[in-house]
C-alpha cells in the first residue's frame, strides 16, 4: 500500500509552476508527499515564491544541497555523493520514489532495494537539450541514467506520445511507457485575480496589437520570427512573461516582465489580443506537450501556435502555422480583427474539464494500483 512518496526532481518548487509542482500537489490529495529538488545556483535569482501549496500538512517542500559549477565532472561526482548522503537516512521511510530527471537515478541507485517502488515521469527529451548535447560526458551520463531508470522503474510515464515512442526506440527491454499528458489546474481557474495594473500600464499600449507569451524563455524560443514580424508590422508589440535563460534581443516593442504568480494570468490573458508560443522546429520541441496550450485554451483566447507533432491535437482550438509566411498572415488577420476563436466558449470549457490535472491524477493513481 502506497502511503508516502519521495518526489525527486530538478525543478525547484518556486520555478515557474509546471508539471512537477502540479503533479506533486495532486498526489498530496491521496498521499503524503515530500518534494525535493536539487539546488540550482544559475536559477536562484529567477525564482519567485509559489504560494499555491494548499497541502502544507501532506506536501513538504525541500532542497538537496549541491555545489555550484556542476558542469565540471569532478563537481558533478561530488554532488552525486552529497545527494546520496542526504537521501540515505530518509529513503527507507517512503513507499514509492518518483523521479523526473535521469541523473537523479544515480543518487538513489546505491540506496534502493529490490522491494523499492520506482516511478519515472519523463517530461522532456533530455538528451536533446543543447547544454547536454555539447558535453559528451554529460550526454552519456544522461542516456545511461535514463536507460537504467526506465529498466528499473515499476512505472514509466511520458508526457507525450512522441516522447513515449522516443523512449521505446532508444532503449530496449523497458516497460511500456504510459502517456500522461500535461493539463490545466482547476485551482488556476479559481484564483482570486490580481490586476495587471501592478505590472504595466494598459493605457500606454492602446492602438497596439498585443501578442503575449507566458513560459520559460530558453534555447528553443524563436526570436527570429518575432523580430521579422516587428519589421513587417509597426503596430504589434510582444509581452513576455516567465523565467529567462537566454538574452532577449533589444527592441522597444519586446517587453519582458519576468516570472509572475499564477493569479496574474487571468488579467494578462485578458490584456492579450492573442497568445503565442514561438518555438523553433527541433527534435527537442517535437516531444513537448505544452502546458501553456491547456492554459491558453482554458481562457478562451486566440492562440497562434507552431504546427508540431504534439500541437496537432489542439488544431480545433488554436491557429497553427508552419513557417514565417503563415505566421505573419495570421498576425495580419489579427491586426485587422479578422481572426476569431475557432470554437465556442462552451467548447473551450468542455475541453478544460476533460484536461485537468485532477483527471491526470486519477489516471496516475489508477496505474499505481497495478504495482501496489
């Protein structure tokens, strides 16, 4: 019987709220959950308090201490030893260990027994991240860790069908991965909304066509298509919200506001003429089931989204583009008020009800019963 879960991830609790935090919160409706992330020195200035932990008696938040400069092999080895030492005294207190990142397996491997129940929740195609691909030793470590983790896990979840197929192709003799897509939180829809006036002055941007992105801004972000569209149209402006991992090109019509609490999202969405997700075409992005699309659709907004393997299932609710020409055509229609939502508000509400984290947790708990 599963009563207590050790949730190990590389996503700090106060990082932009995404799959690990939502699932950990959801699991705490059923079990006691201890959520531990590895401390990220490069990201510490990008964190903002996530006050949405409504399960403080059943969901405990912590960090595993590690040294900075983990890109160096010797530091990485030391951090693995530190991780093992920090987990050694507590790991036997849990009925199940949930892991979201391949390298974490090296921390638990010396400590687990044949009786330990392991779940691997594969959120991304980690081997395709640029910082991992450019370091052969780290690349090999990630692949080996993921292979052994998949083979050892009692359950393997994948966030998308594309990612599930990648795991099956890449590693032999692993359990059949179960697709658990991302979702929308009902708590997000019920938040007491904060006013956007605390972030910006809406009156200042009257007359502009406002395109808004909310999410992590990293190597996969397509600034080329944004800059070209700014050259094409004088009355469009971009607003970007979320953690920043790269340098944003300098342009007066690209406004960056950093990470914001979730209770600001309704006001931000209402401010937008359209929501965007300008991601580059890449093998990394092919595996992504974007959390933000569930949020975009739930708020009944026009969304302009690249046509990717995992965005096709949203085609009835969003406007897909495959190249720059199609993108600027959609933006031009938006500017001229010729772009409208594809479905009714009721259809969007029905989609939301069928794609909540609560629904995903029902599926996860059902799968748990297979290994209890």
